[in-house]
C-alpha cells in the first residue's frame, strides 16, 4: 500500500536495469566415461583433484585408462571433472543389469539364543506380477502354504446388436489409468463382433479385446490391481457398440501389477503364511524369517512358486541353528567390484570400554584405511553400526554394512573377516557399455544432467562406434554445447591414423564439435606393481589435452579464445615421449595435418606440445578448437543471461534491452580477445530489428536476435620470404644514372 499515491508523500521506485549483466559460465568442465577400480556405476560424480578421484574411484588397475586420464587432466591444469564408471551390462537401457558384483563377508557373534531359519532375496525394488502369482512356503518343515497375488484386471463388455451398420469414420475413445489410449476409427467393413474386436486390438495398447461366448465384444486391461481403471470415454461409435461409460476399476492386494512393491509382497506373504515374519530390508530386499529359533526352525521357498526367481529366492531349506556364532553383520564392498576382495573387516573391543559397543577397522592390502570406534548393534543408538559406517558423508569409502538383525542384538566377537566374491563386471565389455543409453542413463548418458559440461572424453576406448557416439552426443543430444576430445587408437602410424579418420571411423569433415589428436603419449609409470617394471607407459592423451584446455582457459579472462596449442599454450606437462616417433618427422605431420588430425610433437630445445587446433570439420562456421569452444561459451552465456526476457511482453523496449544486454556482453568478450578486431563495428553485430521481428514473428511468440561474430583465426603457418638484399646496389646504380 505504501507505493500508492493516496496522500502526499515521497515514493521511491526502483527501475529495472536497462542493461542486464550476463555471468560468464565455466568453460572447462570435463566429463569422462571409463573403467575404474571402484565407485558407483553409471553415476556422474564430481571431483576436483586427483586425490579426490582416488578416494572415490580407487587407484590404478590394468584397465585404468580413466585413472591415467584423470591424473593427466589435473596435472595439466584441470580442476572440474565429472567421472562416470562403466561396466558390462546385460542391457544398457536397464542399469540393474550391470554385471559387477560386490565382495562380501560376515562378522559373527556368539548368539545369546538359537537363531531362526531365514532367507533373504537378492532382488530389490518393485517387480512385475500377474493375478495368481504365488510364493509357496514351507515354514519349520510344515505343509506348503501359498501366498497368492490378486491383481484383477478391469474389463467392460458391449451390449451391441450386430451388424453395426457403420458407414466408416465412427470413433471410440478408450482410457487406461485416466490416459486416453486412442480414438479408434472404424471402417465401413467393421460390421460383426470379430471385425470390431480386431479394429480395437490394432489401435489400442495395454488392453486385450475378445469376442465373448455370447457374441459381445469385451475390452480387458492388460494391467491389474486396485489402482488400475478402464473407461470407454466416448465417441459416436458407442451409440452402436453400447459399452458402459463409467470407469471400471481392478481389484486385488496390489495397487499396480507391473510395479508391485516390496512392501505389498511382504504384506501378502505375512498375511497368508503362518509362523513367518517378513522383513523389508533397507535396500528393498525381502527377508523371510521363521518365528521359531534353533535347528528345528526353517524356511523354504518351494519350486512350485512363480515369484521365487523374481524376488531372488532359491529353493533350498534354510534352517536355524543352536546358540553359537551366527552372522551378525554383513560387510560388503561399498561399490561392486573385485577391489574389495583385498579388504578385511577387523572387530576390536570398544575404545569406550562399553561391552555393548565395538570398534571396527577396515584393512586394505594389509594397511589400515578406516576406523569406526564405539559402534552399537542397537538401531536406536546414535552410533548404530549401519548409521555410522554407511553415512554418505562421514562413512566408509570402501565398504557398507547390513545388520542381520539377530535376536538380542549381540555384539560381534573379536575377529577379522575377509571379504570375497567380488567381480569387476568387465567380461563381455563392449562399445555399447561406454556409449550407454538415454533411457537407462548409462555410459555417456549418465552425464545428461550435468548442466555445465563443456568437454567430453572416453579415455582408452578409441573405436569408430564410440567416437561417432561422442560426436552425436555433443552436437545432437547436448545441442552443440559440449566439445569432444578424441583419442587415437593404439599403435597408429601416420598413414594408419589417416585411414582410421577418413575411412574406418568416417570422421573426416564430420563435425566442429570434436577434435582428434595423435599419437598416444608416454608418461612416467605411476604404479609398477600394476603396469610392470618399465619406467614409462603409453596412455591416451585426451585427459592431458582436456587439462591443457582448462589451463589455457583459466590463464586469463578470455583464455577460452586462445588456441590450446603451440609451444606456449599447448605445453603438455608430464609427457615424456610419444608412442611413435613418426610424429617428430615433418613429412609425417604433413600427412595428418591436412586431414584435420592434430599432432602432438616436440623439437630441439622445445617442450612436448600440441601442434594443432583444428576441429574435424573445416567447412563450417567455426573450424578451429578455440574458435568453436569460444562460440560455445558465448552461446551458452547468452542463453543463460537472456532468461530474464522470456514471457515478457515483446515490445520495442524489450527488444532494445535484449540488444543492449547482448552488446554489453560482447563488448566485454571483445576486450578479452574474442574477435579479430577491437572495433565493435568490425568485431560483431547484434540485430533485433523489425526486419527480423515482423508482426507474424511476434504473434508467434518469438523474439529473434541475430548475432554475427568475427572470431579469431590461429596463425597455423608462418611464411618467411627471404631474398638477397640489393638496396645498396640499387642506390649505387641510381646515383650513376643507370
């Protein structure tokens, strides 16, 4: 109310700025996909140093091109890296099919009482069920007890009189779960019940249409459960077919048959089977446990069950035991992989001296790595073992623990337990595991939600399929906002790499959003126990090159506009040589450079450096690495900085504000060396004129701004023209009148 002019007053009104500031976005946020010793699978994890990378993803392995690339990235100036670990998947569209397996072991306790028979499934999360699916259980050796899923499917039945008399063009609308499946269009030939059923089956999904014994058409949902509903929503064909139009609901003891939850299955089993307790574990697995204890107690999932495999139950008899050492805590690798086979879990007396507590130490390769003092088996205690060890921030980097919920909550005995059974999931690994799936967010697509991503590398997977997928991801999936750094395949001479680029991978003139570098490079062997006794090893260069890009970008304001190449900007730290010395020959570089392959080389008294900044495509708008990356930076910054204009009225004032905002940003970039000239009229233009923004454009809800950029071109060739100096002779001849 204070701003209204009701009484005499002085009113302060702040005006909106006529020129909006555009923040400069980061230019060297790299994303790398590959094999690591450990770490989460198919998740993008942000690290800012090689030490942080090692904490989360482990050290070097014989397959650790990604670890070597991360080392080169940070050593050469990189500071922001998103890491994605990949393994082999049965189906890359389903992350749950990753084949890596966790190592595990058990901490045992002298049970205060006999232990009950129990079995824990290996599947977690929801499952697909059908009406009548069962778990048939024998508890304590008793007779079979079935627990049956009820998932009735809703259906509606017509009351039509055939023939229909359809003339063609009549429609019927059918909804499942409130969503319109289709507006079915009938043809004149659809006269009898069979023809009507066929037409409906062809047009509809998630339903089955049959002709009943009385000659009427029945539509039945393929999904069951009490939250599933079916409805004939309308259409003039129903005047003849006469389906009821009220929603018809399914029924049963699950809500939605394709995604029956662990809690629903637990309730079904516990309600149907006597003498049994069903526990939903924290990770979603089911545990079936006898209510008795001792050797006479047992639980068996019988083979006639239809849900045993889906839930991960075997058909063995799982008996209890007398009062004796029992599994109290399951210790697993925090991540799937064989790395945890080298881990031991050591239980010691509690530092606090409390007999109800214990200390836990984690040992890797004989070295104490982590310690967790004064742990408790009481779930309500502040130092409860699962709460402390599994804490996302302060917990273990190497293991996770699962309380086996023994009666009486006994403390584990003093012991050392060896973990075993891990698998890295690398058998069958192929290009698809690196490329991944948009649906499953695996491989490269695990980076989809990293908004600031600007550089992409897949170290050590230099194949045609992976390189083409990287290009497509940068240019298509990310809309040209990411630049790919491509590694050369191993053991490539000059003619080999030309053949690979031009023929094998067909990368020639493919894109401005990627560059390829040759050859692979030699670095100091960081782990002779892993890579052998040689002092140097050969590694893919993409991590090093990404680090050089990051170092160049951060060297000064506008560093992204400087080519990351040459003996100054293109120096590669940590590089001790090259896989092939062909790159030292100018004649060999003459073969690869015209094919837009950037050599890595050196010369007498020179550092090892990047000797080229060409993208794969020479015929586009911005064919050089710095030029293309600089324009990516400008485009992303403008896109972010002009968000304020969306949904405002498209007036001359708004268009003028957009023009001034863009111009102010480009003036800053001009002063940072983005363009060939320091005169604004020669460096860029911004057009939001009425010629572009015609009434039809404005009425379509668009504001069009056209921006032209006179970007810099690198000096690739230095041409010296040398001739005999004849000036003195010419002066003498001129003096003689000759």
